[in-house]
C-alpha cells in the first residue's frame, strides 16, 4: 500500500513538472505575435468601411427623391397685351407658392456605380495588404528575440561546463596545497575565476530574462526560464520571392486602372427618368390663378462636356503614378536581390567558421585535458590550467555565436523572401 502511494505521488510530481515546462516553437511565436498585434484589429474596420462604401454606391440605382417648397414674390407677371371683348382674364398673382417632389431614376450611368464599387473593394484589399506587410515585419523582430533566448541559454549551459572544469582544477590545486606543493595564491586564482564566472552567469540570466519578457509582450503568453524553447532546424531556402509587398504593388496597380475607368465613366452620357409632382399657385396652367395639382415626367439625357477639359490631364496623372509605382517595385526587387546575395554570402562564411570551430574545440579540449593532468602532477600552475580552460570556453562560445547567427540569418532571409 505504501509502495502504491509512493508511485502515485511520483506520477503526480512528474505531471506537475512536465506541465510547468511549456514547449514553445518559433513558428508558434510568429502565429501568436501576429494574432495579438494591435494592428490586426484594423482589418475588421477596413472590411466594415468597404461594406458601407459598396452599399452606398449600390444605392445609386435607387430613386433619388427631393421635396422642395418655394414661396416667391415678383414685381411683374405675364399679362395679355390686349383686352378681349366679353372676356376678362385675371392676371397671375405676384406672390406664388408651390411644394413638390422631384424623383430621379438612373437608367444608365456609364459604369460609374460599378466602378465605384470596384474601387471601394480594391481600396479595402490594398489597405488590408498594407497591414499584412507591416504585420509580417514582426517575424524579423521575433527572430532577434527568440534566437537571443537560445543563445543565452546555450551560453549559460557552457558556463556550467566551464564551472565543472574549474571545480576539477580547484580540487587538484587544494590537494596540492594540502601537501604544500603550491602556494595559496594559485588556489585563489581558480576561486577568483569561479566568482567571475558566477558574475557572467548573472549577466546572462538577466539578459535571458529580458528577452523572455519582450517575447511575452509580443505573443501575450506567460513564459519563464523553465519554458522549453525549441531550437529550429536549418532550412533549405529557395530564391523564390513571395513577399507581401509584391501583392501590394499589384493591388495598387489595379487601383490606378480602376481610377482610369472611373474617369471614362464620368465623361460618358447618362440617361435617367424623372417625375415631378406637387401642389402650388399657379399650376402648369398659367391662366388659372389658383392653387392646383401639377406633375410632369419624362426621360433626361445628360452629356457631360466640361469633363473633357481635364480628362487628358487626369489620365496623364494616373499614368505618372503608375510609372512611379513601377519604379518603387523595381527598387524593392533590387534591394531584395541585394539582401539575398549578401545573406547567402554570410551563410557560406558562417558554415565555414562553424566547421573550423569544431576543429578548434576538439584541439582545445585535448589540450585542456592534458593540462589538468599536468596540474595534478605539478608540471604547470593554476594560471596555465586556467588559460587552457578559458581558451576552450572561448572556442565553444564562438561556435554558439556562429551557429546562432547562421540560424538567425537563415530565418531572416526566409522572412525576407516569403512574407
């Protein structure tokens, strides 16, 4: 029974330990950062704006109704210039009144409403794409923080290895001190180095904590030093450019083309039906000087002429904007290509350095091992041993830096090509 309780207790403790150590990946950080970035909320507002604009444009096909009231006084009215026998014609009153409703129904608008709706949709897509461009820039910022965490973690692990080497050397030195074969100062050299190592650990732990706190702000998730930050694998990169900016350039080009179509629509003839009906004094019968009902209806054709004054310049302005857009796109691709060439060169250099790091670490490890034996036999002093320990540690730290920089460069290049 006691054994069963012990097993259950161990299982519970193990479960608590595993649950406390959360696993986090770089891809998950990308996703959480984008989901929680304040700018993402703007997409919903852009969509609402698009819907309202499209709906308003569609209402251009609905009848347009105006109610107009008017009261006037004029100094003279129309009268017959002669008198007719046995007929008296009452002149119109100089004060006249009318109230009427004016109804306009568009039959053909030259494509204005269609182009306005299309323009609103493309404007919305363009604004959303601008947001995507800005949000995708998060990836490079996350890379800097995430790989900073990984680098400090590996450096802390290396300090533990170095500390173990120093402790081994200290044990040998204290044994020699006990037998009087070395001075106390040689033992203190190793102790002083242990204190310096502990100071470096404090600095690295503080830096790691800062990186973790910054990452937590981006991803809106509680993470600690106990979180298991998964080290990403090396990538097989392609040169294909899938940047969000390229889609943005395409949308901006569509936007300008739609504006061209809108200019054409403004200068096309418009056809509509109209109806006016109301009550006033006089009505349409000018010989009846009394309040009466009146109405009139028909078809109206409008042929805009003044739009042709500016049409040529309006189109030239848009074509200038299109040329400017092409220059911006060309400049963007040039910079992307330059960035890719530069980073590929850096990756080749870093890989060569990592290969040399492995050779150097193997040599430094062998030298340190031999120096420990020499220290034990009194051939060298603690300062000589410490020099070899530091040399190996420096070689390992250089490898950590080169490997981290290699992965960071790869993932930044991926972000540059595939956002």
